[in-house]
C-alpha cells in the first residue's frame, strides 16, 4: 500500500494540471514507459522555486531531486518552460476578457530623472 503524500501549497491543482498536461512532451515512440509521474516532477520543481530551497533539499515525497533538476534543466534549455508560461499567461488574460498578448509597454522614467546629470 502506497502512503498518501503530504499536500504542499505549491502542488498543482487539478485545474492547473488539466491546462498543463497537454503541453508536456509525449513519451518517445518505441521507448520505455515513463517511470516517473511528470505532475510530481513539476510539483517538486514548483516547491523548489517557491521556497528557494537547494535542489538537494526537495522533500522526499517528491521524485529524487536529481530527476527534478534534470527535467527542469531540459525544459528550460529547449524552451518548454517559457512556452508554458506564455500559454498559461494567455489563458489567464483571456479569462479576464483581455487580449491574449500585451499590446503596450509601460516605461518608468523615474530612474532616468534620478540619474540625469545635474
């Protein structure tokens, strides 16, 4: 019998997982089945990013820290992490009735005035 894992504030909700799961890379054809649940890997990564802990301090309820790190590194390098952030941001903007992409940029001139020669 598998013990029930402790819930963390950083865990993906079912609604968040429903949005993210289709964006994850599929298993490679002809390869072995994945041994690790990617939802748990992402939960481990989210825990680390939220708490600022070291990779080796990811709680034991999550997949091994090295596995979480390897997936995070792979997704960051291949652009997946940035793509997911863009897709999820566009989804949230659409929920609030806004354009999916930002159309303006706000500039702050406060720093320019403070550094202007006297």
